[in-house]
């Protein structure tokens, strides 16, 4: 994986996290608790992917 691909993956996963946070808050306030869990899991997986990609980028960069 190159540096540009790493940054693209990090940017997309962080954007996905912002969307999932918004949807989680809306689901919580709308009392749709089954969706809160789903959106939280998606956000956690996305965060983990961004973290792994960050470590991969650091390995490529330095």
C-alpha cells in the first residue's frame, strides 16, 4: 500500500465515523435502540481500520 492509498483509506474511514456518529445520535434520540448498536459497531470497525492503516502508513513513511 502506498502513502496516498493509506491517506485515502484514513480519510474515508474518518468520514464514515462522522456519519455513523450522527446516525447514532439520531437513532438514540428517536428511541431506535436496535440501530444504535448497529451504527456503533460499524463505527468501531471503521475506527479500527483507520488505526491499522495509520500504523501501516507510519511503517511505509519511516
